[in-house]
C-alpha cells in the first residue's frame, strides 16, 4: 500500500496534472515561441499591407478622439480595424509619447499580438518618457511575456520599474515576479517578492498560496503550513471559494506527506462540493483514511468518487483503489471483480485516447474553452505552462484575418498566412498529443498495478488451498 500511496500522491501533488517530461516540455516551449514569433512577423507584414488599403484614415485625430474611435471598433468586434487605425496614426502617437493615453494603445496592440508597433512606442517612452509611463509600459510588456511563460523576459521588464506603478498593478507585478522566480526554482528570491504584498491586496490569497508552496519546496513545512493557516483566516478568504479550496487542497496533501492523516482528512473536508478541486479532495480523504488503515472509510469515499464518472486522474485512480480497499477488507471475490473492471476501464480509455491522437488536426472551432479547460473530442485538458492559453487564443483568432487577407490579395502575404496556420496546427497538434500520450502513460501504469493486484489475489488463493 505504501508504494501505491507514493505513486498516487506524487501524481496529484503536481499543479499540472498532465505534466510532460522536461525534454518534451522544452521542445514544446520552443515550438510555442516559434509559432508566436511567426504570428508577430505575419502581423507586422499584414498591417503594412492593410494600411495601404482605404480602410481607415489618419487625419484629424487627437489622442482622445483616437482612443474613442478604437474603443468603438473593439466594442463592435472590429479589432483588426482598430489596430489598423492605431498603426495609421503612429505619427500622432510618436509625437505624444508622453501622453498618459499612450499606455492604452500599447495595451491594445499587445492584446492583438502586434508586438512590433507596441515596441516602437515602448522604445520612445524608454528613451524620452517619464518614469511613470515607462513603469506602466514595462508592466504591460511583463504581463505579455508572463502569459507566454517566458519567465526571464517577464522579470527583465520588471527590473527596477515597478515602484511607480498604481498600487493594484504594483501588487500584480510582485506576484508575477514571485511566480517567475519560482518557475526558475529561485524560491528564496520568490519569497522575498511575495512578502512585499500586504493583506489589503487583491493578490494576497494567491500570493500566500505561492509563498506557502515556496516554503514547502524549500523543506520549511511548518512555515508553509503557518502561512496557509493565516491565509485561511483572512477576512477576504470567504469571498473567493476556489482560492480557498486550492489552499485547502495544497495543505491536505502536504499533511499527508507529513503523515498527519487525521488532520489531512479534516482539511480536505473543507473543500466545497461544487469545486473543481473536489475530486482530488475525495481522493485525498481516501488516501489518508487508508493510511490510517480505515479501509471501510476509504472505500466509502472512493466509491463516491468512482460513481461521479468524471474525466480526470482522481477518477481513473478510483478504479484501482476500490478493489485494493476490498482486498484489504478480505473481500477477495469483490476485489477480483474490481480489478477486472479496472483493467477493462483502462483499456477502453487508452483505446479512446489513441483514436483521438490518430484523428486529424483539431479545427480552431473545436478548441472551445471554459475557464482553464479546453475540450478535444470531449476530452478535457487543463491549460497550464504545457498547454498555454495564449497559444490557443492566438490560433483561434486567425479566422479574423482571413477576409482581410483575401481582400488585400497579395500572394506573398497569402502564402505567409497559410504557413502560419500550418505552424499553429502542427504545434497545437503536438501539444495535445503530448498531453494525451502522458495520459496513456498514467493509464498504463494503473492497468499494470491492477494486473498485479489480480496476480496477488491469485497467489493468495493458491496459498490457502
């Protein structure tokens, strides 16, 4: 049982449930960057050609009227025309690089991945603007890089520039700084950044969770647990159920690793029943109960989890743990049937995932997402550094260019656009397949353990006869 517990806890403790190997992750990260850069290069060429069309004009605008015009276009979902209008008015923006509204135009450009134009404005502010504008522009570029998981670049933009930010952005910048340092295993420096965020901040709860994780990864268990307990007592805690649920989940698995099983069970029970963390909490309760040799309690909880029929790792693991708990309760026949059911379940899951991998490239319209989850052939996949939301959103935005590319009717631009789509399709297909292949690895591991359970039961029966 101890070996089984270690494997299960190791899988569930990770923030990215479907994590890939380091080499696969590095390969994918490089592909993400290349697709993003190709998109930015295409964007620059596209707007150069579009600006030659009589779509918008650049006359008689002030900074205020230009802002109003772009906001109206964006509200009417004419974002490409809005960006085109901004680019056509670059001389006006260059002359007013020290105007407070310049930040809003940079934000619009970055949101549409039109980095080249945004960098022109940023360069002017950096060379000649005041410190406040420079800080705000640097903050925008830092968040741009952070969303792309480029931790070093995000930190570079924040270097020495965040003290002048509005208080809310300042706290977000500190959170970005801490997470970026944490992602590079610089936990002590991350802790220093997190400690600067006060309890009054909207980022406080997220910060405390990351701070606790940093302490725990440093081996400072008691400090990490103390931080979590303090966060749970914060006045704003009850207003953000999912943040609190995640804190309870982290604390619960931390307590299991420290072998405080009773405390872990109590902690998991604080997670709300409608939370996206509920299934992992149920699994945690079952594991803690089994570690106390309360197999009846563990069986009750794991049966509830199995009956939910969710598409996630906790549910997959429930098929393996259920017969094991029956085995520990000396119900060999029920355990044997359970192991057979688990093997069949895993085989069917593997076959379904393999069929999905063999299908054609997912169409952009199929990459619908709700919150932090996308669905591929009804298979839910959580966004993460391995499945970045920015890449999916950029890919889905390509349809916005199609009509304009046709109207421009430039052969080189059309070819570039088609190549960009192919690059995104190849990258996203590889990303999705990597995630699905890792899921198969997990399922094969569980199936092997189920087969081992059957063999163990068979040997036990032989010994009794």
